[in-house]
C-alpha cells in the first residue's frame, strides 16, 4: 500500500530449523500426513528395525501392541540395540538414533518395509511423540531410555539384569501434532499381513488391548510366501498356484512371482518393490506382462490353438481371471513419482520378462491338462 515501507528479504529473514525442531514444525515433510496415514507411518518406522532383525536371523518374532492408554509398543527378541552408556559397538547407539535425523544404521536395501523409505528414522518418531520409552535387554543388562517430545527426560538408566535380549519401544503420538490419535487395528493388520506374505520369514503378532472387554490378537506368519497369498484368494480355479523366485545379477536383486488363473473375469495383478506397493506399476510389472504374453502365445501356437496367420492374444485375454503378485527386491530401487509408486529400474524389465517366460513355458509343458483349460479360457475371452 502507498506510504508503507517496502519489505526487504535477505539472509536475516531466513529461519533455520535444526534437528527435531524441524520435524515438529513441518511433520508432513517427514511422514507425509498428520492424519491417520502419518500416525500409522510411525508404527512402521519403529517396526522396520525389528523386522529386519528377523530377516537377518538375529530375531525370531515381533510383537506390536496397541496399548490401553493410547500408545503403541513394538517388541522384538533380537540382540538388543546398543546403548551408548553400555559399551562400544559398530552400530549407532539407540540414543543417537532417537535424537539425530538420518543416522539409522545402513540397512539391506532389499528388506525395506516402508517405514524409512523417505530417509526418516526413529528420531522422527521421537520428535512427534508426546512421550517415548525404550527398553533394551542386551548382554544380561536392562536399560531404559525416556523422552518427551524428543527431549531426554534423564540419562539412560541401567535398571538391573535381563533375561534374554531384545528391544522394546513404546510411543504415544503427540496430541499437539496429530489430527487424530486413533490407530486403526484393521489398517495395521492389513499392511502387516501383506509384509508377512512378501517376506516368508517374518513372524508378527498384532494385539489390541484398548478395550479390555474385547481384546484381539492376530499372528502373521506365512512360510509359503506369495504362494500362500494367492492360494487364499478365489474359489473356482483353472490352475494350481504357479510360483517361483530367481536372482539376477543384471538387476542386482531377486524376483518372486505367484499367479493363478480363476473362473472369474477379474484381473488382479499387484506389484511390489522392496515390499513397498507399486500402485503405478513400473518395469517389474511390464516385464511380468511381457513374459506372460511371450509364454502363452508361444505355447498356443505350438498347440495350434493360434495359426501362423492369427494375431497374438490381447492383454485383456491374457489376464482375464488372472490373480498374480510380482515382487522384486533390489539393492538400489529407483522409485518414481510423487508417491514413489512406480519402479524405474530399467534392467528389471528384461530380467522379469525372461523369468516369467521361462517358468511359464516349463509349467505349460509339465501340466498339459491345466494348460489346456487355461488356454481354452483365454481363447474364449472377448478381445478388447
């Protein structure tokens, strides 16, 4: 307005937020949402360390509990995270993990679960919790650490001896930060079940103690992996569950696929990269579809269901009634898009295509009766 002094912007007007203060000021930048989605994200940030211990062979079971007072407790029977006051270790001590951003121990990228895929770690959970406690059982000793809004209440306390080993972290989301403090048992159970299917070694128990009159608990452990997942879906089948897993140095990772043709007309193909849903697809899903087309069309021509002059089956025909899961685990996943929902690793396409084509071709020749049923169904599906 006329008469007002023009505003001057220079270095003096810049406010630099450091450490956990930045997390509390802009929580959405670290967990994506201050609603239920962000609330649940905290659970998986805490759980990721424990779940990775199972895959590394240093833990056997993880228990996640919704406590009666509104908190979440994640307990494992692993080796126990190191505590700074309890001696030296090659791993970052728990105190540092809880107070310094992005200091988490470098993990096997193939066992990424969706807690830390934006580079956040336990410090973010601590910063966004009204209260957090950690109990470590390691080398016969029990240690307790306590924080409020990311600030230590006291130095880590040695509280006596411990039977066994492991780490238990309990946190209560900060009411000053979140729009809701209500965890959804069903939403957490859905994701944990998904993780257990994608990682057959996982053994997870989710318990809800919030209503003493109606406690509930469910265990997720699927030694059959993706095969178990496909087997529980649908009722009228045209084929057995077809599953395989292969490793390829060209893509620096593994591909695991499970699929089955059913009587329904619905296509249900889901894909994952390092256990994260790739809702926008990507090179692994494209490779699956190309390998499927190559194997089915070649076998159909071999069986003279398609003549040399006939066009190939269309994508709609190939996937009508098909239920499939495509999961890749990569050393260096390239996740694209604003929600990181599309896989971009170029070498994955060719590797997955070859794996699917090879395995399906072998399966068709080994199971001719089922192959005939599948091809009959495909050939009678209307072209798009």
